[in-house]
């Protein structure tokens, strides 16, 4: 990503990314914690299908394939 942005926007963007690295967070993990439904093992939460989670959160999913083709 850094190389692509650098080519498109120049080295200033690459320098900015190096200073302020983006923080990535797994949305499915966040959703499992949000639901609070216990998982199979102690201290874990139950995972959900992404499409089901999106639907429950009010995200329109019609026309979106669950897996890329």
C-alpha cells in the first residue's frame, strides 16, 4: 500500500505513512466482543458470518456476494 501511494502521490505520502502507521482492527473480532455471546472455549466469544453480522447492524447486503467469484 505504501509503495502504491508513493507512486500515486509522491514520497511525502510515504513519509507520512511511516510516521503515522495506520492501526488495523479486525471488524469480526470487534463484532464478536460486541455481541458478548460466549464461544466454545472459556474467555472467547462466538464468531458470526460476516453477512449475518452486517444484516444485524443494518448494513444493506443485497447484491453483495459473500465470497468473491
